C-alpha cells in the first residue's frame, strides 16, 4: 500500500476540487496502477480458451502483423 500525503485544492466555499501529491508519491501510484493493469491483463488472458504458443512464434507473428 502506498502511503499518501495529499493536499487539497479548495474552491471559494472550501469544497475539495483537486488533490496534489508529492511527485514521488504520484510515481508510486502510477506504478501500482500499471502493475494492477498487468495483473488484470494476465487474469483475462488466463480466462481465455486459447492455446499457448512459444515466445518466438508470438514475436514472429507480432513482427509480421499476423493476427
């Protein structure tokens, strides 16, 4: 879990309108989101009823533009 220290931007009525984070914390949030996206993509791929192919074949198909 990323420890966050947010600062809030308020409007004239003291309603929160935006959040500011230190860059290092923002970079941690982005990194965590990217990892979560990778996990979801992996889980989705595992749910598919498709046959695994060797890495070399996959790279070749990508390079050739094959579906």
